[in-house]
C-alpha cells in the first residue's frame, strides 16, 4: 500500500499559502464560532443536526447539543443536503436568448427577467459602440451620407434603443432596419470600418 | 448564443464547400455550415486535433472526420489566437462525452453551456475520465468552479478515472502532480492550481492521508 499525504506534497511544492490553507483545514474543529469557516455541505449538515436538536427538546438542551454534541458529529467532509437552483438558472448566462425568453413565464421568471434585461442592455451597448465607432471613422475621413450619419447619431442619443430611434419618423425607421441588417451581417461589427457600403445612405 | 443542441449524425448538416486542412496533424476535410449563423463546435477525438483544426473551427469550419463524437453547436466564436493544448498534451485523450472533452480542452464557455443544458458533471468519457479530473489535470480553476457550482459537492471525493488508477481524490491527484518538478500541464495559460486547491477545500475535500494500492507515478 502507498500512503498519499497532502502535507508531504505541499512541503515539496513549497508554497506557504497552500501549506497554511491545508493546516488550517486540518486543525478545524466544529463549534458555533467556527461554523462559517466550514465548507458549505458541512454547514448544511450542522444545520440539519441543529434542527434535530430542536426536535428532540428545547430550552437548555439545544445549546448543549450545539456546543458539545454537534462538534463530534460534524467534520469538514460532512455533507448535508445543500439546496441548489436548477442548472438552467445557475448557468443562465450559458443559455440561448430563446431559452431565456422561454423561462420568462416559468417558475424562475425573476432570474430570467434579470438575465433578459442584462442581454438587452448588452445589445444596446453594442449598438452604441458600433454607432460611435462609425461616427469616429467618419470624423477621420470615411465618407458617410447625411442620413446614415443622422441614424448613427440617433443610435448614440437613444442609448442604443433602436425601437426609439425607429419611432422618430418613417424615413429613419427604414434606415434603422438597414442599419440592423448590416451590423448583423458583420458579426459584431468585426468588418466595420472596412466596408464603405455601410456608410452610404 | 443560439440554442445548444446535440447533433447525432451528419444528416442535417449542409455542406457548402470543403477545405482541406493538411499538416502533420493529419488531413482534415472541413466543411462550412450553411443555414444557421452559429458556429459549429465539433468535439471530435482530440487525437486528430491540433492548432490548425481549432483555427478552422474559429473560421466556421468543422472537421468531417467525425467518428463517434457528439457534436455541440453554439454561436460563440473560439478565439483563434487561443493556443490549443491538444497537440501538446501527453495524456489519455477523452472521447465521447462533450463535457469531459470541454474540460480537457479548457473551454469555459462550452462547459457552462453544456452544464446549462443538463450535462452530467459525473459522467465519464468513453475511457473512464471524469470532468473533474480532466480539468484538475491542467489546474483549470475556472472550470472547476463551474463544475462545483452545480451543487454536486461529492465530486471532490470522486476517484474514478482512467489515468488515476490508484484511485485517489482530486486534491491528492492535483498536489501530487504539482509537487513534481516536471509539471508542464500545470503551466498552461489559465492554469491556477492554488485556486483549484482552494475550491476543492471549500467544497469539503478531505485532507486526511489516504492509502492506495499503487503510487500515482506507476500510472
């Protein structure tokens, strides 16, 4: 049999932070004062045992249970039932826009609303960035027609809210539609500044 | 990002043109996807993967030489400047389970998308490698964080993997390789073994010594 010891490995590594972390973990004994320093599953295990103490009795028994019994039952590796949100909520930023929109009417509508708004804001910020970059290119000599310039200025003024831009008048509405189709085909504005067609009216 | 979905065969992929990527990694016929804006991330056996392969993916191509891989589509682009480690890594290469391969390749966005879609962080690859060992091997703390965020804290006690025949938990495995003078896999960009240790400890990894049938160096 071969013995594996993390402290031996840590000494070979020679990292003081690592050694300190491991030694602190090895020294850790459960008490109400050290509860916060325990891993999350162990904290939930302690909480379950505390609830059990309340079920057994009340009054003087509970503090005795918490301070003198639970420390013998809880270690760093104890595992209680840790409540977790569904994966689709925990990793909501990894979902597609369609999946997030589908969640808006579900049980986790609150999370979906926040994420949906975050994505909308990010999209608006992207529109503003592209419009500002286009105007900056125009300022240094890239030709741009007056209507295209006005649309880009409006995008910046409206904070990237294209619907608001389109509400200004019918002519602008059509230009905004073109603007959206152009930036979409540029895959995030990667080719912006190299295509003179973008700047024409 | 478009909806993540699994493609189990090539039938619904429309090929626009083929581009041969030839080199010492082998000949890879690549095909561009039509019909969807998304970039196809093809997790094929990494034995065939190299820098050129991932550069091809970054341009929107995919390898045609798919064997038993499951494809994962997503629209986020791969950074063509990001070095692929696949060609340089000397260790058993996982195949089959996309999450294990994504962990192995250090692709955080893919790991996040797969976990959001319900991928099992315990599921091993065809070779028996598990996601946690695949990322621990390289010290990818950001991926380990995602795996533990699923709430499955028993992952830190998991021991089953093909390249860990002595069956020690991830913390011991990581420290053993960190202590070795020659540890190239813990020097990749994105590798943070100390943060990995911290995450494992916070998830309740045991620091008590363990006894195993064999030494890790025997593996």
